[in-house]
C-alpha cells in the first residue's frame, strides 16, 4: 500500500509525476479532493464525481501514461490506493 509519505526530495508520493494527473492545476486539485479518479482495474477509465465540466468522465488515460517500459508511467498501485480512498471520503 502506498502511504502519503515524503520521498527523499521532500515531495509527497501522491504528487509524483507517476500519478499522471498533474498537468492542469484544477485537475490536480480535483485529484487531491478525490472527485476525479482513474480506475486501473477498468481500462484506466477516468471517473469524475464532480460536475465533469472538463468532460473527462469515461475517458481513458493516454497509452503513454500506461507504458510498462516507461519509468514515468502512472503507478497502478498508486491509482488503486487513490481509488480506495475515495470510498472513505464519500
């Protein structure tokens, strides 16, 4: 399980580039608030529990984010951890 521990550079692991959702500040905020998630166990579909004004609900993360040979890929473990936290929040 991934905890919100600080890495050696003083950065929270949840804020790693591997969560794949840090491109826009509003998406980052939504990710932090658990209103937008990516389900690693359902073809990496995005789930938006908010108003979906960006029309992200149901879309799939880009294949480059999921490339198992890319060290900067989205961490499946982190996505699963993040998804599980949504049930605690809501």
